[in-house]
């Protein structure tokens, strides 16, 4: 039973790397989640319009910078400094 559980957990962990790119906000890894922004999962983010991900980077191209955005599904306290990497 424990081998089956380990196999399932490992499969899910490996699959997450193929289906969503991780970005880090304040040292917390977030994973891309699909669907409408109103269905944003905790611990997730969504790219909007011209924004895209490339590896662990969020790309807001200079030609379309104002047309792209990223939604972080968890609240961010804007009264504190935060680092996006």
C-alpha cells in the first residue's frame, strides 16, 4: 500500500512540472492554474493577455507590457515590501 501511495505522489509531483511553471513571490513557489481568474486556486497564479511564462520567469514583453498581467491567487500585502523572482 505504501509503495502505491509513494508512486501516486511521485507521479503527481512530476506531472506538476510538465503542466505548470513555478514562479516565486516572497519566497513562496506559486504554480500556474488554468481557467478564469475568478476560479484561481490558492498557491496559484494566472497569466493574462500578453503575459507568458518561460521556465521560472514571467515574460511581460516591452512591446505589449501594458497588455499583460499576472494574477496571484493568494493575497499580497502591498503595505509591505515584497520581491518577485
